[in-house]
């Protein structure tokens, strides 16, 4: 993409599950969202939306908003709990909950969106996911 001439700007985007798919948005990109039936498609959709806006400004000879950084954006994705279990389908919510000493029924409620996790519970889940990642990095076959 010819827009990548500046240092990449880090942007945190939130991935949220809905009953029909996934949405991606960022407070740093007002009015720009992505949507898809998979997380990957939603991520691609927000990038396509940014590209379309930049192309429109180029065609009109106007300056694109500075927050778009000429399209040179480095996304970090923040997931809601339901999206994590959907995106990483190999994770079993019940067994993962047991591993991190969380009530499995409560974890399934978080996963389905029936209950919203407190900040303390989110932190516990996040730490458990990071610990699992570290354990997997140490696996040798």
C-alpha cells in the first residue's frame, strides 16, 4: 500500500461478538468500523474501510484525517470474552475455567454473553490465557 510512509501508529481495536458475526472498532478511529461473519473478515473490513477513506481523499484532493496516519496503522486487538472463545475455537471454556480456578458455569455465561465479567475476572482470564500461551511456547515435539 503506498500510504505507508510514516512511522506506524499503534491503534487498539476492540473485537466484539454479536448474534450475527463480529464487529471491530476503535475510539481512535471515529466512525470507522469493520464487520464480518468471522473475526478475520471483520479485521479485514476495518482495514478496507480505512483504505477506502484514504482513496476518497486522494481522489478529491483533500487531506485525510491525521488519525489515519496515511493508513500506516499497527493494530492491537482487544477481545471480549465471547470473541476469544469463538476465535480460538480449540479453547474449551469449561476446562479453561477449571485450569484458572474459575467456576465453569460462570465462564460459560461469560462466553455466551449472558453475564458480563468484572474487571477483576477479566484480568484473571487474561492472565490465564497468557499463562497458557507461555506453556504452549515451551512445548517441543
